[in-house]
């Protein structure tokens, strides 16, 4: 399995979560979107971490999001 295939599999898995985390690559950065949050990171792993962290905090009531 190539790195490109693995990356596509990971991106698909994130999109199909009950609360989707959408990650796209643009100009050498990875942009993530989840619920009403978004951000960018220099790597797929960092974008996944940020997006999933945002999702879990939002679902836990938003305390860590300043809500």
C-alpha cells in the first residue's frame, strides 16, 4: 500500500465519522474542518489531531472551546 493510498484511506475514514472531520491539502498545509471549527497544520497527522481534538471537546460540551 502506498503512502498516497494510506492518506486517502485516512481522509475517507475521517469524512465518514458520525461527526465528520474534513481534511484537505492546500499549498503544503492541511486544512481541517469540523462542525463550526477549522484550522490548518503542516502535516496530515497534526491536522487529524487538531480536528479530532476539536470534535471531542465540542461534543463534551465545549468547555475547552470557550463556550
